C-alpha cells in the first residue's frame, strides 16, 4: 500500500480522502473496504520514513481540515525503484493492477511495458510448470498441484491480455493514462 500511495502522490500533493477516492476508483468493489484513516496512517508512516512530507492543511468548505502530503526526493526514488521492480510469478492480481494504475498516473513507467515484462515472467513460470507436470503422473497429488499452477498461470496470462487491450485503448499512441 505504501508504494501505491507514494506513486499516487507523484501526480500532485493530496490528502487522504482524495487518495482514498482515487484508490476506490481504481479498485472498484475491492477498494470499498479502504477508509481514509488507513490512508492517513500510511501517510504518517511515509512521513516518518522521510518519503513524504506534510505540505499544508487545506480548509475545506465542510468537514475537518485536511493534511496535504507531497513526495520528498527519497519518495520519488522509492517510487521509481518500485516501478522497476519485478513483482515475481506469485504477485497478487490486485497488487499488480495497482502498479499499472500508479504507473499510468505517475508517468514513471509505461503500463504496457509492465504488462510485457509480467507476461514474459509468467510464460517462463508456465513453461517450468508444464515441464514439471510432464515429469509427474497426472493422477498423482503432485501432478494435480502442477496442473493447478499451470491453470492459474494461464488465467493470469489471459488477464494480462485484457490489461493490454485496456491500457492500449487509453490513448491513441497506446500509452496508458492513469486514474483521475
């Protein structure tokens, strides 16, 4: 969550309620469980780590004053490192989705390049699982597990095709645009 919040701050300084709104928009029903308090706890941790700084307090028309946070240089570096980081073959779909959204919004990485890199990693993993499955009896417990792994990887690859279609359609040049 910390890396996603940092990446969302790349676009502009924000307060927790705005960050929550943007995350809920990106996650749909999965984001409904997020509350602004969780976001502010994350922002406080990022501030203590020197990755974000409270820039000012906004006086809203209604409701409480809101602390607005911005990235520090160290925060910018951390986001860039996170964007370049390989999520590994067991990455959670929602986590990778948030990375795509953050990449599109921050402009620090091309979502389509992230999809391509993820596809290559999943293809390698699928090939390994298929080789291992050939070495085991399909009726064995190990064979069943390997079949499950291969099916999950195939499903993830199909989802990446959908990601590629969506991010390609975001702009005429194919470079994705993030959430607003």
